[in-house]
C-alpha cells in the first residue's frame, strides 16, 4: 500500500522553527492595523493619512524596483515598510512629503543598497533620517537634555514644558504602589502610566506603548522575530541609561531612568517592528548579539533618554552600516570552522 504524506507533513523532513514569512507578514499587518484603529478612535485622522501616503510611496518604489509580482496586489513586505515609515513620521510633516520620503527611502534601500532579502540598509530608518534632515523643525525634541539637567528629573522637565497626564494616571499609579510595589521597596512615580497608554507625541510610533507591548508578547509567543537582537538592544541600552544617566551630576551614577528611555522615542516600537527586518539581520546569533550591542551603544549616544524624535532611526542606520562587516567576519569564522 502506498503511503501518502501530502496531507500530513508536506514540509517533511523539514520542521519550521518559527512561523512562515507569509504568516509573519500577515500578523504584522494585523498588529499595525490595530494601532491604526486606535488612532482612528483618538480622532488622529491626519496621522492615518500620513500612514496611507507613506504606504503608497513605498508601493510606488516597489513598482520601480520590480518587487511587486502584481502591480495591483503589492507585496505585503512593501506595504509593511511603508506603514512603518509613516508610523515614524510626525502628523504635520505633510501628505505629499510622506509619500515622497517613503518612496525615496524604500527605493534607495532596496534598489541601490541591495535587493529583496539582502538589503543591509533598513528602508524605514533611512526614510525617517532623510525626513528629519529635510524638515528638522518637525522632529524637534519635546524636552532637551539641558532642560532635564536643570530641572533635576525627567518629569520636572515635562511639567515645565506643559506635559499633562491622563486622568487615570494618579489612581492607577497609587493602586500599583499600594498593591505590591511598596512591598518590594519600589515606588512608581506619576507619569509612567501616561507614557504607557498615550504618550503626547506627534509621531504615532511613540504614543501607544501598551499596544506595542501587547503586540510584542504575541510576536514573541509564536516565534515571529529573532529575539537575540531585540533583547540585546533593550538590555544593553537600558543598562547604559541606568549606569550613566544624563542627570548624573545631580543624582550620581546607577540612577538612570530605564523605563523612561524604553517608553519614549519609539524604542519599543523600533525594537519589535523595525530592527527585526530580515534583510538587515546578521546570519548567526553571535552576529545578532554584536549588532544589538552596537545598536544599543549608538542609541545611547545619539538618542539618549530625551524623547528624541529621530534618534532611534539614526542609531539603527548607524548600526546597519556595520552589518556588512559583521557578515564578513561571520563568513571568515565559518570558513575556519569548516577547515578544522
């Protein structure tokens, strides 16, 4: 009797260690759509239009680089890159400009610096960096390092700049402190709940950290991303912020505000949606660890915990420039191992 395996294990003898690329693309589109729905509920229609224009710009670049199998049905990766670019653009940057900058960023990344799956320049980071250079006023800091140093803390600087908390901030913070944080000898200051739920920024990727964190849990649970790069970046970046705070002249070392650094500047959004682009990832876990380490160092010196509007994209672009070198070292090490 013939044994038919077509309906049981069509991929045998191979076993997927994570979800397929097509499923991952669909998942990212669903998660980004959730963010867009929340933007609609918050009446952020100008931000949604920026996202749409950026997606159309990437779609146009995909046609120019011949990445779309069907010009009427764009590649999901192109749509994702366009939406992610729009998420890192301010609401007031202009619809036409968002279209042009997303088109330029994607075309340069995929058409000039590498093809599909092999581009070492992240198209989102490249587009945002170009946009911040062309329109620096749209990417101005909410607060500066000098304001934080003068006021003595991040929240004092935000208060002086007119930063307002959401109505539930005080009650939720008090509940968390009295419930279990005080038992551990920890007190959560007011303001973190606001940064978690709705951070006051013109850039959509900075606002809804709670949705980004929920999305990250789902992505990690189904092995949708490479964890080595993400956790190395967040861990080392947080450690640098903790040991070398920008107000060290006032509070000394090892007293930095890690949560503030993670919850502002689009750090979480970039960690789980931007830096995991497969075309810019080194091949080995060691290479990804080195890349995450370099990205954290660049983020510390470029972005710092000051709600920098374009600091994280510039850090990503700086780390991308070293990816070819990392891959060359990986190749040499692999050849030496094969020769033994």
